[in-house]
């Protein structure tokens, strides 16, 4: 109806001037011809551009096909819908989700994730109240047997001061909604112990934690680690430290220098080769550098193969080579190697006594901290068997203050 009415109006406008006089009608003819020319030119432009649009759509179609190989299409369009809904509220570039992602779920590849995590703001001051957080990163094969002790450690603490990340490939942590571990699993991939995939998992934990701009310190832990000081002490010790705690030393034996491969020259010389415990603690500045490095990581992936273990050499060597001055060169995680052999001692229920824990916390040795001395050398310890949980829970408040 609307269409035919428009047509009537147009016809009426054209027919009226033609019938007035000859001069008028020749002017009208000119007008008509010029309108025709405009119309034809318009048609041509229309045809040309529509063929471009077709090309464009075909291209998009290809891309979409490519994506649907990887993603569930329904989920994909559902997410797009949700994003659209957010945008309508004017929240497309929400500051909140940029500085602290609400969910740990994402579909980024490691390449994409590491790139995003390596972005550093040029501006020094933050446009929000930034409380420096400690990121507790659990690298596990599956369940966390000592989880109740960690729950107690975090219990009642300010949630602004810490965040938790769990890398557990193919495993779902079954914890209550009220648990601080609830929905704290990052997208994980299989790990072969002793291979470079272990370094990949460490970088994946660092990168996911870096997406939260408030995370200032990053601690790597295993399912066999326990805290030996309370949260307030750990948070203060870490956030006030001028150095990172990455074990890094020159071991002249076959278990150190013996694992060096000459093909790493000239990028890594034997004199630069370092060894250190895998259980590191890093300041944000170093965490970014580790996630951003590809050159040296690639050398280790290529030339550090059993019996060379990238998790014991890559970070200690890389950090020593470029950022030595930022490092304390010691680990904060106590490990008992006194049994010799390839694996450290595991503590079971019978080993857990008040005296034992007190010695872990302070055995009289002093350690350097911000160019001073402190009797707190370790904040964490490993390896603890599942059976150690009950005795630990029964003496934690008396000995460890939580
Ligand atoms: C750790 O070792 C590096 C390299 O030798 C050195 O520059 C740095 O000062 C050491 N850190 C401390 C706290 O002594
Ligand atoms: C744990 O206790 C047992 C039994 O007393 C002892 O044999 C073992 O050496 C202890 N382990 C460690 C690592 O101290
Ligand atoms: C205390 O622990 C450190 C580190 O494990 C060790 O090197 C040192 O010998 C211990 N000291 C005593 C007095 O047991």
C-alpha cells in the first residue's frame, strides 16, 4: 500500500508541469533525461557494488566455516548474542572485565593468550584503586589432597589481596560454590613431566594470572605444597619484596652443567647455564618477561630434552641472563633433598609434629631480604602426603598462625 501511494505521488509531480506550456515542457524533458541518466548511473553503481558485497559475503562464509570446525556453532552464536546485549548497555569495552576478567574460561590459544598477557600499560598510575594481589598458581595433575589446609589459610582473608589459579588438565575440581577454589581452573592442556609441556603449563598459569592487572606477585605451587606462615605474613613478605624468588645457581655436576647442550651457543653459553627449583615466585615485571619470551624458550624446547629438564633450567637461566638484578636467586618453597636420589622426601602423618613445623619455619638460618637479614627463609614447603592433612589441620593454628 505504502509503495503504490509513493508511486502515485511521483507520477503526479511529473505529469503536472508537462501540461503547462511548450517551454516548460522542454525544461521538463531535460529534467526527465537528467533523472534518467542519474537513474542509469545509479543502477550501474548498484550492480558493481552488489557484486563486491557478494564477494565479501563469500569471504565471511569461509571464515565462519573455518571457525565452526573448532567451536560449537550454537555456543558461538549464543556468545555473540550475549556480547551484543552487553554492547546495547554501552559496555562493550567494560573497564571492569578488562582489569579483572570475571571468568577464567576463554578460547584463546597459548599464542593469543601469551600475547595478551604480555601487554604492559605505559601509564604508571592506575585509574582504579589497585590493591596488590598475590596469585597462587597450582600446577596439579588432578585433585588437591591438601585443599582443606589451603581453605583454612585463605579463610576470612580479604579477597582483594589474592587470586587462585588451578592448572589441572582433564580434571574437574569438585568444590562447593562457597570454596575459594570454585571456578578457579584455567583452560589446561596435558603435561608430560620432564618435558617442555611443563614449562608451557607454567607459562599458561602466569599468563592467565597476568590478565588480572591487580596481580603483583605470582607463586607456583603443587598439590603437595603447604603454606607454613599465615596469609598476612605471606602477603606482606611478597608484596614488600624488591626481588623475585627464583632459585638460580651454577651446578658444575652432571645434573647441572652436564645437561647443557653446545648447540644452544651462541645464544646461551655454558657460563650462563643455570639450574633451580621449579617452584618459583615472580614479580609481575618478571612474569611478563617470561610469558613474552619466545626466542630462548624455543632453544630449550629444541635442545633441552631428557635427561635435560626444561622446568629446572629454562626460567633460572633466562632470568639470570637478562634480569639477574631483579632476583634473590633463592626459592621460597622448602624441599628436603637430604635423601639424595632423584625425588625429594615426602612427609607423611608420622613426620608432622610441632617441632618439625617450627624447624621448617625457622631453623636458625638467616636469609637476605631487601638487603637485610630475616629468619624467614621459606613461606611454603613440600612434599606432603595426603595422610599429613589431619595432623597439619590439628596443629596449624598453634604453630603456623592459621
Ligand atoms: C642474584 O644473582 C644475580 C646474578 O649473579 C645478582 O646480580 C643479584 O644481585 C643476586 N641477587 C641478590 C639478592 O643477591
Ligand atoms: C618421617 O618419619 C619417618 C618415621 O619416623 C622417618 O623414618 C622418616 O625419615 C621421616 N621422613 C622425613 C623426610 O623426615
Ligand atoms: C636449616 O635449613 C637450611 C636449609 O634447608 C639448611 O641448609 C641448614 O643446614 C639448616 N640448619 C640447621 C642448623 O639445621
